[in-house]
C-alpha cells in the first residue's frame, strides 16, 4: 500500500506547471508563500508537497516498511501523476536538488527545465562530506567543499544534546537551526521564524519521523549515481547564496557538469529563503521557465 503524500497547488490549471521539491527532512511549506505567490502572479501553476515522513504526509514505521531515497525520488513522480502532469518545471532546494538532478537523468521526458537551489552535485557524496566534517575526519582529495565551521559546530552540539523536553524547547532548537542556515548576512526576523517553526511543529503528524530520511540514506548510500550529470538535457539554472553555510561552492560544481547550465549567485542568501531573496529568486525562475 502506497503512503499518502500531501500536496497543494496554486494558479491556473492551464498555466505552465512548476513542481517545488524541498530538501531532506523538510516540509513543503518551507517554500515561502510570498515566493509561491510571485510565481503564480507570473503565470505559473505551482505545486508544493510534503515528503513522506514530513508534515501532513503519511509517516512510516521504518522498521516494518524500510525505504530508500530511490523511493523518495519516485514520490516526486507520484505527485506529478496525481496532478495530471506528464512533465513539469522542477524547482528544487538542497537535497531536493539531488532528486531533481536524478529525475532529469533518469526520466528526461518529465522535466521541462531544472532549477537547483542550495544543492550539491549528484554523485558528489555530499552526505559523507558532512558526516566526516562532523566526526572531525579528514576529507579525501577531490571531495566536495565541507560546510562552514559554524555549521559543523552547531550540529556537533545538536547531536550530543538530549531530546527536547517540550514543544517550546523543540521550537527554540528549530529557530536556532534556521538562524544558522540563514547565513548571517541578511537580517534575521526571529518573530517570523517562530511563526514558521510553530506552524511546522503543529502541522506535522509526527515531528520525529523526519529521522527516517537519514535511515533511508544509510539504507542505500549509493543512491547518487556518479558521473551522470553530463546526461542532463533539461535547461538548468543553478542558484547559490553568497553566504551558503551548508554546501558552499557546490553550485558551481553542478553547473560545471551539466551542459549549458547557468550559475546565479544571490547576494546575502544563505541556505534558507528569506523575504529579501524572493524577488530575485522568483524573477530568475520565471525567466528560466518562460516559453
């Protein structure tokens, strides 16, 4: 029995479709309403969804029904099918960019264009780079650039911390993570961050279920095929913030491997999508998905 995936769509049914794919352990509402609204105002039909084990999508007993990131990738196609889409413009963030890249290789007929934001190149071993950094292990020659020192320090402390005692403590931790990923260059609106994290906490069927995404990655560490990005045929836009703390410099490596890909750097942006980035991001996506 297939798990149920929550999704919602905006805009006209006859408008060009954009499917927004968020990163690992992330709910679809992390695609900001204002950003979505700008895309809709630009004449796009926009769909966002919660990955399995996040938000309002079904949670899964991983011990009874284990899955891999191949299954998470296939959920993308299930969402497209459910909305009656033979193909769509894929706009992807973080680990969602790995899913989008893989689909562009594996199912090119379903990808009109590809936009990858704050992501890493497929097959680059980004997860192993982060884990080695957290464990204080040296990176082999040729590895991807590792996260910023403040990223490593934050998640080392988080890994060592006991579980949050209550809702408030958990939300405070989520805000602290959002502040870190924000990047530090643009103003951080803590009140807005609290509203967002409270919304995510309250709409999640089981907030702890997101840990299954890590189990899925460990279940099949070779999910990312190596050396295939030159097979991507979809017009590709790669976007990275100048203050990216998690995957600094990874965008240029994606763009270098996909024929004809274009790299756009957004001044001040980190690994989140704050209000100051909505206009340049939406303009870039609308331009890329035109025609």
